[in-house]
């Protein structure tokens, strides 16, 4: 292999390695950046974060704190279910309002987009990872 080819191979390998490291770094940064917002969308993560922030507590307060956190978790879950129902109704309203204005092909594309969004909404909460659930 000529020296010019070796230099080109090293440059390409460096570029590819830099892109991979950059993508991984960006992913970690984004996950860290949005962790608090995501925990609000996932009640179990939110209350687990509150529990960690409180830290170790005496036995006589532990159950009372756990009960308050359970109630918060239940309320947040109920709110999320209600919001999801409202979003589904809004999607149906969008489809109904646009239907008479669109061609058949446009309707199919809009319908596919709305179905994809509904599937995304049905994913539900991500299971709690780490730590013991109370």
C-alpha cells in the first residue's frame, strides 16, 4: 500500500471514529438533558427521583413518605391517561375536519401519519429500571 493510500485510510478511519464517538456523545448528552422532562412523563421515574432526593429516612416516616409518593404516582398516571384520551380525540377531530378538503391520496397519507402517532401514544410508560419499586 502506498503512503498516500495509508494516509487516506487513516484519515477516513479517523473521520468514521469521530462520527461514531460524536453520535454516542450526543446521545448521552440528550438523554441527560431531557431526563427531568422524561421523568415527569413517567410517574414511576419521577417519584423514584423524589425518593432518591429525600434520601434515607427513619423507619417511622418511611411508610408515610411512601404513601404520599404512591398517591402522587397514581394521580400522575390518571392525568396521563386523561391527556392521552384527549389527544386521541383531537387526532380524530383533525381527521374529520380535513377529510372533506383532501384528495384520496392526501387522506391516505394523513391517515397513515395519524395511525403512526396513535401507535406511538399507545406505547405506554417505559418500565421502571433500577432500584426497588415501592
